[in-house]
């Protein structure tokens, strides 16, 4: 049984909390660090930065990724940028303002102390990245350039063309490879973690499968760090990379780690609408486009004229109309919901009437086509390559798509889960974004966790283990876990049913999108709760995975989709229990008169942390109350 | 305006099939590659073919892909003898079927290079690239030791050129395109990204030697065919190879004690 959740949040003035906490944490002396074995799963921004830092400090690190090289992690795809409260533009930014914006943007469902620390560390990330050679955009004078992004009223976003995630990841990857060279980090590629090993309630290692040979083996350590990214692919169609999955965190959940706020999903407003049923994934168009593009639909649902022939008076710039002060720059959840509303009214555009226009013609008139090309050239090219339409001449068509998951494994202020020895970093944890994440803040969080937080908090944990050896891999706990992994693999290969893994994944995605997507209601969620287990049962009876254990991509997918089924069900449960609307979680029963999310702080100002209680049993809910001492919860208003 | 067109095309696919640890051969798929929408990406076309193969009880074609946005570098295959296919500056995942006509025969093969052994079907092992980075593809910057980011201004031109080089996605098309299987474009891009920046100067020459030597351990030599630049989905310029060669020569001559006084 899990008792009271202790978030270990320090007290005192918020601006001193992290500094004081660091001083209070125990240290591991440099000569003792090599006595500790640390496992890191994942080499995205969170994992690579943690591996580089811990390796540099002298710990023995093993790092695992299912990719062929660490640099392919999904972080590579981030386009827009990374926030930092540098205030280089002297436009009134500060650590407190970034903190305030993030708390408010998250709709008051995150911890103040964590978010303040994130804002504090943001400035160090930029320094670190520049020292590594990350080629951020510069002004003519040679100083760093910034832009405003995703609804921020200050310019605090640093960027490297449309490839910020790529460049930050390469920076972290290269630092990690330096440690591989020095022998402190040992790298395992094409190796997938399929179970967490826990002995006497403490995390002591992992079970992995070599994706080339199919061999299942164990690795033990003093601590395990999961940096395995988000679970947006539970919806099948999302902007996440195709391989992104929840298996690592879901396996840890089944071994006792609490899963927090699973239903908090971010739907990004600016993606290319699906074109047919073969669509394999959705492509994000960077949010920065909303700085210059204007979003509209025709007033008349039956208007079939090409966009340039629809006069101004017959266009509805619905965001500008409803939110005069933020206009097209309202936060993501607000922009997405409004796009859905107009499409649901039948006013969508494009052959399937499933999009809204993002129109650059006034910006082109104002600043010229060259300026627009300079700002968004590669995005426009990408759009044209996919749709065969030229956005310099015809407005883009966009529609919201699943993009990011704010939920994840529950962690305390030290980034440790409720299972001692298991730490969770980056998108895989639930920590900093509440019910909605601001643009350009995920990169910031992944790197803050990996470069600047974990080395302090992990040391405090390890200090208590000095002189102990990791549990040997011939201990029965490892054999048991290996057997369970082997059984699952063997079972999937032996079903020999009639339907492909993708078929089941698509069906699950449809249920999730229809009932647990941008708008949710009780009846729909209850329907999903009956449909998911039925589909899961069918999966386990009828899935067709051909071939053997060696390099088998259908098998890889099958192990992941099996976990998505269980996670999907938990997401629905969480959405059903949260009888309020907040951020990306919109319950139709709970809205203001003009259709905005209506929070219920009296009853739901808490983190919902779910405990796995065995297959077929209902999970148990644990609540971590949220206290707001510095930002008073208000109804968000972007009018 | 296109969007979703109703017409579909039929193509004939010839695909390299090679089981793990076994011998490979070309296999032709005709029925499976019918009724393809021109709006599909090349990989979505392969998805459809794979679904049909699974329905028939045949193992799907193995190919690597992840982001499907042209940035992760996972995808990559020879399409009609060209790395990533016919569209310039486009990775396989960004290639669309509207580049093909009804009745086209399409030959799909893995990268062919000694340093990239085939693991299965279209999947190759590109880990030799990681060995080049490991040898010296970084700026030593221990966490926490960095000065304020605006302390050293970087001329915009240098930052832009570094970014041009840093755009490499390590897909391996350059190696596959080169008659000698050289990795000069990859190595030069990685190297010059760092060598062009003020932060990269302290280790410039040792980095150059270390990376070039690691490269030579795995890959062929460059005889200036320029095929790599043509094949690169990020259109990285062969000029970077010239810069690399220049730095390599300088590194050989350099009195290391004077390295800081370039
Ligand atoms: C298209 C797109 C654009 C984005 N743009 C921005 C942006 O502009 N700014 C911003 O701040 N954020 C952006 N985001 C969000 C941001 O990119 C991600 O939240 C962030 O990069 C996640 O980093 P991570 O290190 O937590 O995980 P990831 O980068 O997803 O890395 C996960 C790692 O874990 C490994 N892994 C996972 N499971 C296993 C397992 N079982 N075994 C072994 N290895 C495993 C993977 O191989 C990978 O190495 C964007 C996201 C998308 C989808
Ligand atoms: S799949 Fe990522 S580059 Fe093609």
C-alpha cells in the first residue's frame, strides 16, 4: 500500500527554495562516484543530457535506446524553440514572469516550486548549449536572437532555424559521446527496455531485449532513470515520431510507480489535416506561424469559393474576434478547441472540410514575401511537399492534432517516483506543465531535468547507498522479470491471428480520439471504457505477428500497442473522474457561458496519481493537493 | 489546388528482401502495389504494401523510419538507384507518390556500403557514424562551466554557416551515393559545424585529426565525384569537404603550441 504522497517540496521564499534544497542534499565525493552504477533509458534531450552530466561527474552510466543511434530520439523533431528567462530583449521578462506564465498556462494544475526551479534553470540551459556549439540564430551584431512564441507577450524563445530540437539534441548527444569515449558511459543501441526490476520495493535494474538478435537480458544498477518521452501515440495519429511509445513508463507503472494525470494531453492547433485513411502520422507546422498567419473560416458553411475569392466581410477570423488582446496567439488548448468548434459547425475548409485557414496574405503585404521566406521558408517548403499547395499563394490548411502528454509518471521534487531508486525525467514525468504546456517549454524541461537537477538529487539518493553493491542479475527477481518478458514475446508470436498490429492500433486510436480527445463527456468516456477492454481482448486473440524474435518490427510494435491498450484505459478513467475542465482536459459538462474551460479548484486542485493494482482490477487514486502561494488561481482570460 | 485526389496509380515494386543473417534477393510485388493514392508518402505506400503482405501471411518489408518529417535521419533507401529517390533535397519519408506515374517500376534497395552491413531487408547498420562522433565530434563543455551565452558574440555569417553544416541528419545517403563509399560529406559537415564557431577553436585541430582518422578506419576515400551533395536530403555543400581538407593539412603542419594564435 502506498501512503501519503510526499512531494518533498521545500518551504521558504520561492526564489530560495532550490538553492537551499541543493545545499541540504547529500553529496557523493568524486572518488566515490565510480562505485555507483546508474542506468538511463532514453537518449532524447532528457536522457542524453543526464548521461553526459553524470558521466562527466564520474558515475558509471549505462544508457539504452531502441534507436540505431542516440541522435534519432524524438526530441530531434522539435522545431520552434526553447524558452529562457534571459531578458536579452529588455522587454520585461524575468524568472518570475516565466514562472507565472507557465503556472497560468498550465491552468493551475502544476507545482509552484517545480515550475519556479524550471524558470530559474532556463537561463543556464542557454549558456550550456552555446558553449557546446549549438548554432542558435543570431542578430547581425552577433548576439543571440529571440522570438515570441506560443502566446508569450515577451520575446524569450531561442531558436536554431526550424530545427531547434535537432540542434539541442546534437549538443547533448555529442557531450554524451565524449563520455562514451572516456569510458564513463556505455551505450546500448537497438536495445529496448521491456521491464523494470524491483526488489523489496526498490528499483534495482531493467530487463531489455536486443532488437537485432531478439535476446532478452538484464542489467542491474543502484538507480534507474527513465527518460523515455511521451505517450501521444496512444492516439495512433499524432505528431510524435512513429516509434514513440509508453512501454518503459507503463512497465514501471505495473511494477508500482504511480501514473499522474494520464488524461492531460496537448492537442496542437497547427498541424496539417489528415488527407485519407492511410495517413500514418500528422505533421506539425510550427506554432511560430501563428505570429504572422491569421486563422479564419468562411462565415457561410456552404461557401465553396476558393479562399482568395471570399471577401473580408465574409470571413470569420474567429480567434481575433473572440480574443481581441491575444488574437491568433492564444494558448494551444484555446486555439485548438476553437478550431474544432468551427469545424464541428460545418465551417471547415479543404476537400474533407477538416481544417481551418492559416493565411499569410496580410503579413506578406505588410512585410514582403522575402521576410516571410526568411522566417518560415523551410516550413512552407515542407507544407508544399506534403500537400502540393503553395502557401505563399494559397492559405495553409491546418487542424489540431495530438502533440504532447503533460501526464506521466509521478515524481517528487527530486524527480524520484514513489518507487525508491526510480527517477523519471523529461516528457515521461508529469512534473511541470500542469494541464497544458506552453510552447517551447518541453525542450527547456528536458534539459533542466538532465543537466541541472538530476545530478544533485540523484547524488542525495546514492549517498545513502555507499558501500552497497547493486542486486546481482542472477537474483531471482531478474529471472522472474526476464521470464515474464519472454512469455509476452512468445505469446505474441504464437497467436497467429488475422489482423495486423496497425489495425488494432488504429482502432484504439479512433476510440481515444473520439472520446478522450479534444472534448470529452461522461457518456463518451463510459463508452470508451467498455470498448477498449473488448478491443484489447480481441487483440490478444487475433493479432497477427509473423516471423520470429530477431529483428521483427511487427513484434516491436505489438509489445508497444499491448501497453497502449492498458494506458488508454487509464487515461479514460482519469478523464472520467476529473469532473472539471482545465487546460487540455475539456469536459463538455463543465464550461463557462462562452464555452471556456471551467475549473473546479475547490474539488480538483490536485494531482491525480493512479496506482496499478493488477490486471483486471480498478486502479486506486491517490491525490497530491496543490497549493498556490505566489500565483492566485484565476479563470484564465485571453480576451 | 490538389489536396485529396481521387485517382490512384498502380506501380510495380522490386524490393530487396533479406532475412536476418541470411542471403538477400530482389522480390517483385505487383498486386500489392496497386491503387496507390498520389497523396501518399512513399513510406505510406510501403505501409499499404506491408498490410497487404501481412494479410497474405507474408512477412512485411522491414525499413527504418521514425519522424516521417525529414529530420531524424532514420529512413533512407535506394529508390531506382538514387538515395532517397528522385526528388532533390528530400528524404524518403518526405517523398510523395505524386512523383511517380501509373505503371512505373520502382526498384527499392538498402544503402550499399561496406561500413553499413544489411541487418534485414532495407535496414542497415550505420553505427560507424557514431564512432566518428565519439572520436572527437564535440566541444568539451562540462555541464555547469559555461559563461553567459552572450559573452562571446558570434558573427551571424559564422553562425549561419555552422547551421548549414549542422543540418546534417546522418542518414547515410552521402555514403550510399559515393562510388567509393566515402563518408567525407558527413564528417566534414559534423566537423565544420564546430570548427566554424569561436567556441570550437580550442580543439579545432585535434578534433579534425581524430575525426578524419576514425572516418578512414571505416569508409572509403574521396575522389571528388560530388555525388554526395546531389544525394543529400539537406543539400549540404561539398565546400565543407574542402574546409575539412584544409583544416586537416593545417593540423598536420601546425605547431600545436601555437594553435591558439591562428
Ligand atoms: C513535432 C514536434 C515538435 C515539437 N517542438 C517543440 C518545440 O519547438 N519546443 C519545445 O519545447 N518542445 C517541442 N516539442 C516537444 C518536445 O520535442 C518533446 O517533449 C521532448 O523533446 C521530449 O524529450 P525527451 O527527452 O523527454 O524524450 P524523447 O526525445 O522522446 O526521447 C525518448 C528516448 O527514449 C528512448 N526510449 C523510449 N522508450 C524506450 C524503451 N522502452 N527502451 C529503450 N529506449 C527507449 C527513445 O529511443 C529515445 O531515445 C515538439 C514535439 C513534437 C512532436
Ligand atoms: S523518417 Fe525521419 S528522416 Fe525520414
